[in-house]
């Protein structure tokens, strides 16, 4: 067994690998860029080596710097995590030349599976179902149009070396191909150094199912069940669960055996994942096709660990050290249900735009996962596990993936695991940047999610007009109104006890008028009465219990027998309360004063419809129009690159370009005005 390993990665996955290595008695070495000098994974490791500037191309992606750090510290092996160099065959070969072990698959398997065109050929030869598409890379837009029409729309344009949702574009017609083909090539080149693109048929109403495989160097390859990853946004997974509510035992066996056959065809060892696309229209599950093979540890591996009790990182290390797998296929079972949500620094209320910046406050519902070595320990504490790699006061940088944490829950049933997700998500306190916690909670509560009727189009279909918060029941709103009345009374009681006040004696009112909603239109009004023996909302009693001290920002409330965690943010006239996937604005006034608000002038927001506003911090890659040009709804106006993804900003209505306020190549702040129309 190795005595010291180096983790060629950062953030939560570096923390994850260090945690298991520490339990195994293996010393660890971290490598870090300028941006990560104070990151938790650097402090966790036994040693740390600085490898360069913040940009990944000058630090985490430079193989020579990783190898030099191994030589400097005496590390015998490298765990690549995911992303960066984890699927680069040349890196594995360079390590081998220096007699440094790679904790992952052989270079040949990485090369074969990393090329999506070659991997598709190999899959077909191994007897794995494949999606119809172009057999080779496509060079020009004209050639792309020909293939798209031959295959039949819709089609997916994919960068051959792509992954993680980057370098992929869906085309429904010739216009989409003309607009997207060159952008797909650029994304492939910028993100992976390879601009080859191929086209394949897009399976409509698809489910995304993946099979976890694990093999050793002695010929044993197993499949560790499946994961359902159908809930995606822009081809980026948002929710993962194991097992899948769709997959039967017969399907699981067929998918698993084909995945093992593919792995065996490339002499695979270590952990890997075969991704499959399944036609949602075929309820038999027999219409499944090979999508790609990820020759690394997946972000969502904890859900497999939770239902199998197998530590995948430990097994990767043992396999790399030459050990045989101690389990057989018959030993692989399914115990309970596990769900993972990815907490990202992105704002669902603004179209899921990246939201980089400082974590002014970061307080998760429990501390990051620690490995006790027990199978049940993979499930965290009471079925809740958090894998993170950030800290309060640190930054979510524009240079890397904007993940804040992974929340993993386990329950005896799928509903139990989902309920735990909702409770735990309420416990996250994140300030300083936008995040998707409300959206994740809304997903977990959504009736369609609970039914298991999932496709990769779930988010687009259920939130066609964007996300505005989870719908709140009338009972929940009445409960929040009651909480607001109690808090307002407590604050008023404290205020009246302050000495040396110029006004006369004050008192804490017991009757409050609570409005939930920022504007009069669509708001809900409630009359809250605080009696000696009960609390009443609109003259109906509310069963409510909680502790509150003025200044608290998080309270645990028992409402009608249900436990809620509510985050509080004071406003000039009340509070914003966040719980159960939505933020509610409460205006709380004494009943005797509430009627006076009808005399207040309501502020009308400015008209921004004539401006193209940059929705995220990013680089203005291209301006598609000139001053004086007539534009139509849907016409591209500008392309902004953020997080290595190109975002086309389109006209929302007909008009004429009056002025252009930015230049191509300019770095734009969020809400910067790019151009104005008339």
C-alpha cells in the first residue's frame, strides 16, 4: 500500500480523497493555486505545494508541475479527482515514466473512451447499443447541416473531447445548427483543447441513467447498480439518485452487463461510469443507448456509496496499489435510497446565472463529512452527508466550477431521502452571493419529482418561465404570518426596554397586520392576534412553538406538528423569511397603523425593456448588431462568455439599436448595459 499520495485537484473532491486516505493511514499532499492558498483542502493535507496562478491552465492543468510536486514530496501515487487532468491519457503516461502510480484507469482506456467518436465505435463493437450519428468529426457548418438533415432533427452537436455539460448544443432546425456549430467547436477548443465536433440523434423525452463500474488489475469488473441523473440544466446534472425509480432488475442487469463488456474491451480497471440515454417513451427500458464513458470518479459517487456501503475512493486506491477486489457481483446489493443535490453559486431567480464572489456567511446544516470507516458512515449523520470544500470568508472564484457543496441524503425509501433533502436545504445559510438552494428544495417537493416521472427536459418543462420560488400552501403562509407576529412583538418588547428614550412609555402590541408579498397585487393579508393562551390568524388558532431572541437569523419552528427551519432577514417594515424553497417578504405592522399604508405611494420599477443588460459577470465575445440596425424578437444581439460557456443574448422585442455601450473583448459586470434600443 502507498505511504503517501498527491491529490491533483481542489475543492470538495480534494477534501473527499484526503478524508479517506487519512482513515487508511496514508499521508496526503495537496497542490494549490494562488486562488486556493487558504482553502480547506490545503489545511487538511499533510503537505501542500504551490503550483501557480489562479488560472487552471497555469496550475491544475500543468502536468509537469504536478509531477514536480510528487518528486519534491516523495508522493508515490496521484489521485486526479474529477475534471482537470483526470481524463488525460498523456498525464498518465507521464506519471508512468517517472514511476508514479495513477489512481485511476490505464492510459489506453482513457484515450479510447475520452474520444467520443472512438468510444462510440468501441461500444458498438462490444455489443453496446449506440445512438445513430456521424461516424467521424465534422469540419464545417455545411457538412453539419447535411448530417443533421440526414439523421433527422432534433440532433445534438457534441465536442468529441467534451464533458460536464460543456461543448454540447441541441439543434431543432437548420438555424440552430448555423448558430451553434462554430460555438460548439470554440467551447471544445477552449475547455478541452480539441475542436472536433460530431452529431448524433437527440433522443426525445430521454432519461439519463448511468452505471457505476469498478474493476481491478486481475480481471474482475463489477457493476455497482445505476444512478438516475435525468434532472439536468444545460446538460449539467443537478440532482442524482440511486437507485433509479425507472430501472427494473431486468434492465439493471442488461445495462450492467453491457457496461462491463465495454470496460473489458478496453482492459479497464479502477472506478468508472458508463452513461446511457434511455427513451422515456419506451416503458420497457429496452431502448437504452451508450452515451459516453467517464474514466474517473463521478461527482455523484456518494449516492452509490450510500446504497452499497462501498467506499469508491478507497477501492480506487487499493486497485492502483495492485490489490484484488474483495467483493463479487453477488455481493453488490441495494440498501435504501440516496439523493444528491449540487449546491451551486448560481442564481435561479436570474435565469441560473453564475454568481461568483465572497461567501460572507457560510453555515451548512452540519459539518463536512468525516469517514469513520463503517459502511453506514458513508451516509453521514442521521442520513445527511455534506461534501464541501469552501469556507466562510472565502471566494467562489470565476476560475473554477461554482460548486459550493454536495448535499447527500439516505433513507429507507425515496420519499424519506427527499424529505431529508428539504429539511437539510432549509438549514443552509449562505450570504454574499446567489445560490440555488431554494430551487433544489422546490425540486425535492415537486409532485412530478416525487412520482419519479423524470426526463432530461424536467426543468425546462416545469419552469418554462423561470424560477420564482416554490409554491407555498395557504397553511404555510398562515404559519409564517403567525411567526411574523410573534417576532414583531418580541422585537417591540425589546425596543420598549431601552433606557433614555425621548418618547413616552411604549408597549408591545399583540395585534398585527401581516402582508406576505412585496406588492399589493397578489399579496396575502392576515390578522394575527397574540393571546395569553393561543395565537390566532384570521381568528383561527395556529399550533406554533419556537424560541426566538431578537437578532436571530435562523429559527427552528414547530408548525402544526411539522419542523421548519426559517431564515430571517430584517427589512424596514418586517422580515424576509426563507423556508421550503422560497423567500417570502412580510410587512408586519400594528393593526392600529396598518390602514395608513393605503396613503403611501407605491414605487414603480424603471422600464428596462429597451436595454440589453448583461445578466452575469463575463466576457463580451461578440456583438451581432450595429447601431441603427433593425432587430426582430429572438435575434442574437450579443454573446457573453462566463464559466467557459457561451451565452447568446437575444432581442425580446422588435426595435432599432440606438446605442452600443460595450466593445467586443470587454469584461462586463452583472447588470452592465450592453446596448439600448428605441
